């Protein structure tokens, strides 16, 4: 997918290794971004009506030979998003409120 602007408030990275779990929380604002995911789940807000759909899941098998394929969707908002194997391609990434938390497993 291509987005003119991706805003991800309260975005969380979870990293596991060496007996620890690290969580990184950040607010992201990314202009002109191409997003490749194997799975995307969320609630879509229908433009103009402001009505949210039930959570839906869209999945795709992505192999490197298929990466240049772009899907164009109308302007929409997606909330409570969960994604699998995310690849983001953008020239600029703006961020705020970066914090990291660690704990032993």
C-alpha cells in the first residue's frame, strides 16, 4: 500500500532475546510511505460517514519478486491496527515520545 501520510500513535515494537523482553513505544508520523505487510488487521473508518467497520483482516503472501506491486485505496483511516512482518519504505520518519522498557522473561 502507499499512503500520503501514516500516523501511528502509541506504536509498540516488542523484541525478545537473551532472556529479556524489550518493548519500545513511540509515536510515528511518516509522509509518503510504501507499506508492505503479510497481514493487516484493524477497523476501517468509512470516509464522510465516520462509521467504523468491525475488525477485518487482510492477508497476503509476499515474496521479494512481488514487492513493487502497489495497491491504491481511497482515503481511509484504520484504527487498532495489528500487522505482521512489516516493511516500510520512506525517505522521512518523524517520531516523538520514544521510550523503552525491559524485563526478564
